[in-house]
């Protein structure tokens, strides 16, 4: 509710407290990460996403956010590795395959 009302810092504080109560809650960690990234705290956001995925390898939302953020911040080698890991969780998933293609293209490993 705080995030929707434009109160990102308050939302971040609430989610950080919730994460402390349930550190493995990937949904909370992913939301906290996205708030941090949106506020310009990209490194903190990436760390939260990585922790979320480590705690819950099935956290597709967090994994997608991680790859996209890595691509948007020029971390192409990391994005390729993260996209490969995501695709390994659901081989044949067209969205994940396309995301890997984008990462490979940005890394210069795939021709258009």
C-alpha cells in the first residue's frame, strides 16, 4: 500500500521488517529488491534478488527480475549465467529462452 501511494521508503522499511521475520520469503525479498532498485540502490537490490533465489530456487519472479536488472545495468556476463540458470528450472520455456537470447545478444555471443 505504501509503494502504491508513492511512499517507497516507508514500503522499504515495512518489507525489510517482514524479511527479518521470514528471511526465506522470496516474495517479500523480491518486492524489497525492486523497491531498492527503483530507489537507485541497485547493488542492494541485486543482493536481495540473489538471496531470494538462493533461498528459493523456484522464485521465477525474482530470477526474471535479476536477469532484467543485470541486463539494464550492463552486467551481461552475469545476465547470461542467470538466464541459463533460470532456463534450467523450466527447459523449453519460451519466455526464458527469449530472455537468454537477449542476454547472449547483448554479450556479443549471438548474431541478430
